C-alpha cells in the first residue's frame, strides 16, 4: 500500500516458500487428524479443525504467503468434501467466502486508500497538522495522531498509514535534528518510532474500516448472532479511543522521553513541504468530498437510506473511477487488495465451517468450563488478558484473529458475558495487541527496522503502555459501554 514500506502481504510474498515451516504445519495437522475424534464432536468437525490449525501454523511459520497457504487449504477442503462446491443444508460451500459483502468492503476500502496515497492527500493532511502543532515534540505526536485519525476510516491498512505516510515524516523529523540509530537515537527518533506505533494501533481500533482484521471480527461475530455495523464499532470505540490518543502519547513522553522537547525546525519544514506541494489539486478536492460522503454513508446510510456499508464503498470507488482519479488499471494492479480479499475469503469460509460443524462450540465449552466458577466479569477479564497477551506468539493479526477470536467469543458468551460487550471487547483487544511487539503487524517492522530502538526497549515500553491501554479501554470504555446499554 505504500511506496516506502512493504505491506504484510508483500513481505510474505517476497519470502516465497519455506519447506521447514510447511513441514511443521503438515505435521501439526496430521497429529490432530490421527488423534481419535472426541465422542462429543463429529468426524467432519474434527477434520476441519485439523485443516484449520495446520493452515494457521503455516501462516505463523511463514511456510508460504498467506494467499498460497489458504489456497492449499481451500483445495484440500474441497477434495475431502469438508466444504463441497455445491453445499447441502448442513454443509458450508467451498467458495461461500467469496460472496461475502464484508470482504468486498475491505477490498474496496483498500482500493480507495491507494487514491489517498496517489493524490498526496494523506501526506498533505499529516504535514498540515505537524506544521500547526510541530513546535514541540508532543505537538508533533498529537499532530500525527489527528492526521491518522482523519485518514484512518478510508485506509484499512496500518502499514499504509503508519509506514507509508507517517514513517517518512517521522524519519524527516529525526534527520532534521541529526537523530540517528545509536548514541543520538533518543534525541528524537526512538520516541517518534514508538509513538507512531502506539498511535496507529489506537486509530486502527477506532474504525471498522481502519484495519483489515476488523471486518473479519465483525463477520465472525455475526456467526454468533451479533451484528456489528460500522457505526456500532465506532460508537463503542470513540470515548476510550479519543482518551487513549490524548493520554498514551503523553505517558510515553514521560516513560520514554526524547532528549529534544522543542522542535521548531519541524514546523518550518512541514510548512516548506506544503508550499512545495502547492494548492490542493482538483483530484484531492474530489477525493476529500468523496471521503466525507463515505463517512456519512457508513455512519447513517444503512439506517437512513437502507444502503449497506459495502454498497457505500462501491459508490465511493465509482466516483473515483468517473472522475479519473482511479483507473481500472489502478484497481487491477492493486495486488495487495486482491491478495487480501482471497485469503480473507478462505479464512471466513473455514471459520464458518468450524462454527457450523460444531468445532467452535466444542472448544468454547472446554474453555468456559475451565473458568466457569468465576463470575462473568472475572471470567471475561481472564479471557481478554489471555487473548491479548497471546499476541506475542503471532506475527499476523489475521492469524491471531482467525485462530482465537471465535472460540474466545463463544466462551465469553457461555460464561455469561453480554454478547455485544464480548464481541466488541475482544474485537478491540485484537487490534490493541498489535503494538506489543515490533513484529505483531502494521508499521512495526518498518519503524523498528529504522534502528532507533532495541528489541528490549520496544518490548518493555510497549508492555507498560499495554497495561494503561487496557485500563482505559476496559475501565473508561467499559463505563461508556454501560451507558450505551451493552451490558
């Protein structure tokens, strides 16, 4: 999604084929498959679980690109009859995921995000706020936060925003003050790399369309009868999200302070860069108005006009095509979006099959039994903490969500957690955990790769920040959701 930084999918594609990783995935799948099927589970459900776990292991072990791994799983599920091409009443169709509206929503949003980068509108917005607030280091942080908040609903890629737009600006600030990896890292670069990561994570959590994993969460929640619309997601996240954007950058400033506090060069640099870019082009104005229209439709379109979020996204894309801001060639060549749509479709199909065949209910029953002696608030807290900190073992948000979200959601509901609170609480947790490590997704690999922070610094500071983040989201956020009537 970016000229400067490879997205998660592009990095995986470049890695190619990893025989060792594939061998581990196959071995894990076979070990599960040869174990006798539990008496309270069907053979088909057990076999589907074996295939699903093997697929997730292949993704985590980087046996091959995510698209290739899911393609292999798709073929196996079809050949073995686990998901036939023509499904009967008790089956899940092999290609059912490709007809899913949520998948098209995220794909089209990724096409739209290309226009934001192509026209320079995203960079212009970021530079504008850095110019206005950039005389102090904290002002730079808040400027980045506001800019990210504005463009996030239409760019469902943390890598594109944090890596493609914010990272070059952050690098320019560090360079302007001669902050380089090594002895001068803490002058500016070390703080900025971590603050961009934290901000991007918060913003990803605030909008359904800010990250590809969020619509997957909404789709998985729907399989449990819980409907999460764009507005529902945003409404639950607005209060804790805004609080985090104000509080966490300042806490990071206190915990891991930059040596430089005043940065007048940065405001001047941003002003000069904006002057060099010139006035907003016609394409930028059209894109900005299109963006406003999309936000309006995503917010009230379904309730007021009966227009779904996916249809709204199609409308936004059509406007860009008719105005020639995007061409069909641009859309066809957006390989990251098509790649995401493919593996997204397969993972949704497999998760649907696991749920329909009874595997999810079986797993959630065992999880809920282990914590069933606690009241639901305590049990849900345990589930959230386990779900959050197991992210250390995953280098992919999609792998983490696909492997654990549905089972933990079902377990949370089974112990008495109000369904909407369970769905959005675990959903927000899925994204918030992205900032824990430099490899957990989003712009982390690029920001950490700049060399300003050691792994120990990144992990220790991020762990401290994660505690405050969870307190805000489930303390203040929990009270807000109580007012919304979600529990």
